[in-house]
C-alpha cells in the first residue's frame, strides 16, 4: 500500500472548486450547491488520511536509518520542493486569482517580480497555498518525538501499545482526542492553514501523524482494520447522514460552545477516524500487493500533489469562460488537468535529476 491510495482520486476533485459556492482562486459564474456539499465532506477526511499515512511512512523510514539521516533526507525532499513551488509554481495561482478579480491586468511577466518582494499573501504574492500540508509535516518532523521512540525501551513500549489495538473498540476509541480538540480549539482557532495561530488544525494533524507512526508497524492493527472495515464503514456512514442533516446540508456549523458544538465535534471526530479505519481496512484487503502501476503512482503522487492545484487554477481560468454546463466544464477540467500533470511528470520531472529533486523525488541513480 502506498501514498497514492486516497490522494490521486481526491486531488482532482479540486477541479470542482471553481464551481462551488464558497471562495476559491478562480470562479465560474454559475455555482453548484451539490458540488459544494460534496467538496466539504471530502475536505473533512482527505488530508487527515494523508497525515496518518505520512506517520506510517515515518515508521518504516526510521526502521532503516538514523534520526539524523532521516531528518536530512526529509529536509531535502520536503523543504526544497516547498521553496521551489512557492517561488516558481504557486505564483501562477495568485496571478490568475488577481487577474479574474481585476486586481491585476497586465502580463504574468509583469506580475512575477512581485513574488521576490517577499510579502506574504494576502497583502503580497508569496504563499504556500495548498502546500500547507508539506509545511505542517516538515514542522512535525523537526519535533523530537520521533527521536525519543528510537530509544530501545520506548520503542518496545511503542510496539506493545500498537499491538494492543487488536480489539475493534480500542481502535475505535482513538477518536476521543479529536473530540476534545473540537470542544476546546475548534471555535477559538478556526482552520487557517497558516501554521501560526492555527492550533486546532495543527494539533489535530500531528495527532494523526503520531497515530500513523505508532500503529503503522502493527500487523494486528492492520488486521483489525481489515476484519472490521464494514463495521467502521457503517459507523462513518451513519455519522455522515446525521452531519449532513444537522450541519452540512445548509452549511449551519456551530458558532458558539453549546450542545450543537458537542454534537458536531463528537460526530465528525468519529466520522473522520472511522472512515480512515475503513479505508485502511479496504486497502489492506485489496491493495496489499505491488505492481508496476502502483510503483509508478507511488513515486508520482508527490509531484502530482505539488502541481495539481496550479494546473487546475490556470486551466480553470479559461474553462470557466466557456459557455457550457457545469457538468461538462467539470469533466473537461478533470481531463485537461490530469493529462497536463501526467505529461509534466512523465516527460519532464521523472527524467532529470534536477527536476526530480525539485519535486521531492530521489535522484534517479540513487533510486535504481
């Protein structure tokens, strides 16, 4: 099972963003309430799943290397692609946004030097945009928690804790910390993806990384997810139904600390965690193998993630101007964006050492 599980299918749902009712970099004149409801649900669990999978990846990476070697590699594979994207890929998104809103009317060549003024977005141009995930993960890896688990006694304790989650209710109970974050941090620190003063998202995400790190190496945990995947799925579906009925259908989220916040925090915590357990269980059952396709997509997933939103924004700027129904525009945008990102990855990024490094891949000669 690789990181491509859960990322490729949902990343290109970003193609729906020009058509949703809430703000985004590029907007269609006509919007869809149905797509807005779908995207809001996807937003709840897509990145939490990826944070958990990242924690699993950290577990296996640290099995074969020292903490220092691991940290050095992650700086190269996270920080360098992040900086490159912030200065050379993401600015196109800001340009398109300001072009559509009339804040800028000249060419991209005239716009681009504003990036080097180093003024953060919104006031300026420099932003990490959708790569906030990379920023947070990079900061998490700088924390000493993973080095502590290299101590033999703590490592043994970690393995015992992980192997204790053979009972489905014990695995299920790990949703509880997330409810506490909702009760205490959700309203005080609304999600900003800005790292600073973003405590709800920060603590929520690092908890998932730690969960993945502790549980990822436990065969019994994976077997529990596989065996009880339909029970977890049923629980998640029940929560989704209530959440849509009470909160998401009319976008009426809790605004104050009251019974509605406690209901929302509990149900959404259960929903996110049981959906992750469900997806892990189905992956264990049906994706527990390797082939050329999975090897290819596992390597491609990070460059795809870096590129996809910029390509969607730039392509979407032109697509939304066409006189076509939303459904046709959406299909065309998905098709255009997937082929564009695939072509850039397949014929440019993966073939050259410099582009591989700039997009988070291992140098080719080292990988072979």
